[in-house]
C-alpha cells in the first residue's frame, strides 16, 4: 500500500490544473515561456528501472513546445527522511526508462525535463554525475552522461510565498507537504491548510480535493501518534463551514481502513468472521477517536446497528475493568489493550465513583 504522502501526491497531480500551476509558478522562466500549457497531458505509462524496480513515485506529463517539438516533463516525488547523495543515478535510470519505452513503442524519443520534488526534513544538495568524479581527466569527462535535474525543495519556500499563490489547490498541497512532520504546528494553523476551501467546494472536483486533503491531514496526525481527542480538537479548530464537508470523511476513512484489514483476516478465518473483526476494530477506533460521540452517532457514521456499537463498547469496558484488577496503571493498560489513555482513565474514574 502506498504511504500517505505518495498517495496524496498521486491524487493531487492527477488534477491537471495543479500540474499547470506547479509549472507556471515553480519551474524556470525559460521553460514556462516555451511550453504550451493548453497541450499539457498526463502520460499514464508506468516507468521503472530494469527488473521492474520502482524508483520514485512519479507523474509524467507531455507538452508541446512553442518553438518546435515537444517534451516529457517528469515530476519525481522524493520523500526520504535522509539525504540520498546517489539519487542522480536513479534519476538517470528513470530517464532512460522513458526513452526505452518510447523506442519500444516505435515512437521517437522526446527530450525529458526532470523535476525532483522533495519535502523531507533533510535539505537536498544538488549534484551532477561529474561531481562524483572530482579527479576525472578533462579528456574523459565528456564521455560521461551529463544532465541536470531541476530541484523543487518545498522546505525552501516561505509560508508567505505559498499562501499568497493564486487561488488553486497548489498552495494547500505545498503548505501541508512543507509542514507534514510538524503535526502540532498543523493543528495551530489548520486555517492555512484549508485556505480558500470556500471557493473550492463550489465544484465537485474542489469538494473532493478538500476531503482528500482532510484525509491526508488525519493520516499525518495518525503517523505522529496524536490520535487522542481528535474529535475535540477538530470541534474547536475546524472552520465552521468546513465541518459538514469533512467530518464524515474521517469515519469513511476509518471504516474502509478496517474493512481492508477485515478482508485480509477473512482470508484466514473465513470472510464473514474477518469482516466482523474489521468492523469491530473500526468501531473501537471511532469510540477512541471521537469520545464525545454517542453510540447512535457512531452507528450512523459506520452504517451499523446501534446495538452493535453498544456491544463493542461494553466489551471494551469489560476488558479495562478486568485489567484494573491486576494494575492501576492507566498507561500500562492502554498499551496492553491498544486503547487511548483517556478512555482507560474514564473507565477507571467511573469505577471509583
């Protein structure tokens, strides 16, 4: 399964207007002046190195040039948390893969403009292939492959620059990619993540983008391990007009996630039993993530009977109560049962009263 960063990258750049904005505002002036953006199209061919190894999450676009001919613009998404000084060699493999595919399809190879889009925490240092051979003789240098990669490092953009881009999904994408590793900061600046959402939701495409952006935000929070009190935080941080558009998205995401797990377990335990387990886990997830929701609300969110939610909650309470007989440590019980400390504490307090 793709990681959430790649998944959102793939989704966002499948919207042609995002790619056009990216080219217009982030790529070199010479390229912008020569490309005919009205001819920009996504190339859905899957490119990989020899042996089928996938090198990057990628998007490839083709575009006519105003001067003459056309080019293939390849956008490579790099999300490593560390600096890979040998990335240039992987990019060379990737460009070669594009040409091999074109030749195999009996098409003339086209020039390639490679863009490395990076948003990790480590600053990237631009290197050419010849940089790896500092002592190479002058006569030998021209025989080495020489090409440049255009680097777009989101960490180098100021928030002011990003948020003052013209209305369009690109500003939201750049902002959340830049700060994806700062979950607390994202909570504090949630208005900036969803800037211009009131314009977007006027169209189905825009509404879908806002929902996908919200799902990505939730996944970042999940990765950071900050799932406790999500409901409460969303209640007072989300813009009021945004809530009805995205709040059910959280439940849908969780339901689909646990449905997938249930289907996997179903292969081993029988489909019906596996799906029931997956649904139970989804219910537990919502009870923990949205403690203020009633059984009726959670049942509606998951599209199950209210009695099912009540039974799951009762089972959870019973598990905590049983564990409390062995230890009074809320943290230990939460870790053992994979519950939130807030939930365990609420059961403990209720038992003491």
